[in-house]
């Protein structure tokens, strides 16, 4: 089970895209026509072999639009995990009582979206691809835009009760939960999901994600030039903290 994609939501897709490309140095986002079914437009960037997506409502009454209103602006939206044993992962989530809000099953591609009220903090998607390296949501030819030495390796959710939310995610995913101080963690292959106390008044949600980069200092400098550093000194893209790490 690995973290393969993080999705954010933005009111202004063009502005969010410009910030992401300038700071992270990614390019050639895929505009997935499939999200039109949900009343959205999007962009998906390859960050090494992982992916960053931004969705934006193009009509009224979307889940993404309601989240923008609820949390007072741009922010985190979805955590997408990839598993090798789809049947086992779905059975574990079903046994935990997680409701499915959408499911895709077609040749070599599967995805199951779970109701955010049943896990807490964000929409959770458990996906499967054949072969393992494939990623349908990155679009055709995404490999040509995947720069080596980049990876999204962590997701951070804030909760009024981090222990309870972590326990629920652990139950749905069938993964053990660990604790260090006020932070609760679920280890993934090559990454983690963290659960932390609230840092603002925006409510529960996907607060940040970790990105390994060959040169995080350059990314931080670019963020500062665009006014994308918060009061705590963290980079913020699309209303979401980006914890830059060195991949050395």
C-alpha cells in the first residue's frame, strides 16, 4: 500500500497551477476529461512516480465546491492510495463499514472512493493498476514528464481528535497506528499518513503533504518570491502546507 496521489481543491485552477509549477518545478499537467462527470475540471502533475492533482468546480452543487465553502477557501481534497491486493483492501474497508461513494472497475484499472464522513478529514480512494507502475489518472505519456528525484511521501490531516481519526483510518485500511507525541501515524510503503491537532480554524481536513525534492531550498526560495510562505515558515500551495524534504 503506497501513497500515489494527493488531490487539492481550488476556486481558481489557473492560479493554483501557476504556483505549483513555479514552486515544485513540475509541468505538463493532464486535464482529465473523466472528472467532468463530477462537475469538475482538473490538472494532474507527475511528481516523480507520484502525482499531485488540483480539482476546481465548473458548476454548482459539487462536493468540491461545498468543501471550498466549508473550509473557507482552497485546501486538501483527497488521498489516493495504491494497493496490490484490491480484493483484500476492499474487504477490509467493507468490514469496517466504510461507505463507497464511487467505484471504477475496468480493464487494468480500479478505484474505490470512500465517504469522507466514514474515514474523516478527506475523501479516501483505494486504487489498483495493472501493471503496478501504471497510473491512469496521470494521463497518457506521463512518464515523459516525471522528473527523477521527486516524490510525494506523506499526507497530514488535522483533526479535533487525531487519535480517533487515525484509529478509523487504520481500521479502514487494515494498517497499524503509531504515536509520537501529539502526532499519530500510519506507515505506508515509502511514506506515511499523519494525524495532528488543528493548527487553524478551518476544521478537519487534509492540511499538508510531504514532497521529496533534489533541491528543496530552491523550491522554498521560489515560494517566498511568490508570497507562499505562511507565518510558521511553511510553504503553502493551494491552501495546503507543503513540507519540502531533501531526497538525498
